[in-house]
């Protein structure tokens, strides 16, 4: 999978669980339309299903507005990923 390859090359730093929980990936933009050039980037979009504790924080003991709050997950993106070979 492309995310595993990018993470193993240390080119992206997604949340620990994201790569294994990604359900769908697709290429978008000029590459998908067949109009990309030499200097075009590749846009990859997808969706994931976060761990249960992030979707239902009360299961991890969070009480909304009190004490420690679990950081919410809405999206992850990383720009300007450049492989070492250019």
C-alpha cells in the first residue's frame, strides 16, 4: 500500500493507527485526468476509520468538559512529500 511505503521511507508521519485503518485511497487531480506534466504532483485522497476510543471518547473514560480531553481526529494531510530520488 502506498501509505505503508511512504511511512517506511520516513516521508510521511501520520497517526500511528492511520495506515492500518485506511479503507480507501484514490489518485486525484491532474494525474487522474491524464493531463499531468513533468512538474505535476500526485494528489492522494482517502478515508479511514479511527479507533473506537477516538470515535466514542466516553468509552476511554472522557467526560466532555471535565478532566483530560482526548484529542479529536477529523482529518490528516501532509503537503510537499518529496521522495529522496526527486
